[in-house]
């Protein structure tokens, strides 16, 4: 059985940039500097890890929960109800996978209720057999637990499509084929060594599967 597991933010939707822009507005509003340094470390992490990263950088008195709530309100007011921009090639790739007998799943560090809503609002839920959120597992990426859960019962090691370093680390730790499609983070030396494939966009991922005869 052929299985492909998708990360969501930065792979299905152009949501990493959307989230970053919301945080950037808060950094200007409240005067905290060098946002890029902690934010880029948060990509691929769940909310608990993101909070630790921000507090380690800005100090324990940084009001992360307050700012994160405001960021979330701004984000959802702009991008809910199908307004999230999609990544290039996502529908073409999903259609190809469905037509060629793949099982597909989403494995995102975001809470499952949010993932399910964003996927459904975009009309993409028909393409996925399983959705796993970060609140469904105890260990987040770079641990492989979320991908193992997403692949459960499908019967074969999956292809994992990820943009984050932690996502690629998790995919390889789970014994899966890691396809990196860089978004906000470039493919560094570690990723070039670790990932099985590094491609520019999801249309190239589709072409990869065609070339592999899958």
C-alpha cells in the first residue's frame, strides 16, 4: 500500500508566512525585537515548544500567552473560512495521489480541531484518509510519534512531505522516506544529508512519483 503523509503549515497552506506576519505586527506594536531568531526555531514545533523557545530568547517575563492569543485572533479573523492561501501544486498532487491508489494523511503540530477545520474549509478533506494533530500525541517533532500515528494501519513505511527541519528529522527517525519542500527555512547541510529528496514545490513532488512509477 502506498502512503503519503503531509505536514500542513508550509506544505498544504502558505500559513507559516501568514503566522509570521501576525507575529511581526505584534513585535512592532509591543516593541520586541529580532523576531526572526525565535520564530524560525519554532517552525515545525507545537505551541508548548514554541512558548519555551520564545521565553528562552526574550526571558521568562515575556507575555507569550497573551501575545499568542492576540496573534491567534488576528490570524483566524483573516484566514478562517477558506481564506488561507494554498501552496503551489497541492490540488494537482492530491488529485494524482487519489487517482493512483495512495492512502494520504495530514500530520501537523497544530491542534487537530484546527487542522480539520482548515482542511475542510479549503474543501480538501475529501483527499485525506486520516488527520492527526499535535494534541493527539505526547511527543512532538522531531520525535517520530505523529508520523507513526498517521501511518498506523496503512501497512507500509510512508513518504513524508515536510518543510521544517524538525519534520524531516521526525520522518527519518520513523524510518520513512523524507521529501523536503523548503518554505521559510532553506535546506541546510543537515537537511541535504538527511532528506531523501529536496524539491522546489509540490508539482515537482508529483513528477517524482510519476518518475518512480507509483
